[in-house]
């Protein structure tokens, strides 16, 4: 059964070498990436910092944090076209930025109908049989706290990993919703120099 997240967020995180002072609300507004209302909210916000070491600010629907080796743009809700366009627009305007990797992240808290469904999901993803054999005491039942599955492209004939790209899917009990489940998806792309690509790393990041 398909379920809709009760709480959700998404983010784009880039690793590389950045000049935090450039990425200000004024810069975003001048380049028509945000409107005057969003720019005013960002400039008036309590989280506003603009410096050579760190820049951070937020509006009603996104937050920005930039340090010298990382750029993070986080939504305050579901992934939208506006959020995607903002991320791609920022990266497109910084084509010479040496970005080494980009991660596309999605996080959601899902409410389950009952505590029995909550435990059933944990039993499905992490069967208790082996743990009950190792720790048979009935007053110490095992339970899933954090499960992460890593997915990579594999050349099965050579039994070697074909790419540095990977996907991580993590499941935990929600700390926001009683008997809820937290699901996180990280789609990581390595942007090491590629002789076959005519795009600069930041342009490749924008295309992703």
C-alpha cells in the first residue's frame, strides 16, 4: 500500500571549493533566482550570516548553508519544480566552481496505522530469528534501530564496482511521529574529471 509522508524534506548537497560570500540573498535576487519577498525574508531572518567562511539564510520554503568545502540547499517540504530550478540555477551560474560530488537527498516521516504494523515492518526488513537465537531472553527483544542499504553499479562478470556513484536507503523509527518510520534516500554522484564529458563539473551537477 502506498503511503504519503506526513513530514518531508529534500536537499541538494555539493562538495568542492566554494566562495560562501558570493551566495547571498542579494546575489540570488539579482540573478532572478528568487523574488523580492523571499530575498527580504532571507535578509531579515535570525539565521542570516554572510562571510568568507560561511553563508547561511532561509526563507519560508528553503534554506541555504555554504562553507568553503560544501554547499547545501534544503527544502522545507516536498520536492517541487521551483526547488529543482533554484538548485540547477545556482549551479548553472557557477560553472567554474570545482565541484567533486553531488548528493540528492529525500527524507520523509511515515505514519503507520498501528503499532503492530510498525513492528511488522521492522520484522520484514530485519528478521529477528538470528537475533532471538543469539539473545533468547524474552525481556530483551531485538528491534530495528537503523538499517542502511547501499546500492552500487557492479560488473558482475569481473566482480568489480563500475562507478563511484551510489545510492543509500536508510530506515529508522521516526523521532517525530509515534509508531512512525523515517525513510532517507541519498543519491550520490561522483564528479571526478571525465574525459568523455564536455560539461564542467558544476554544469554536470546542474544537469543532475
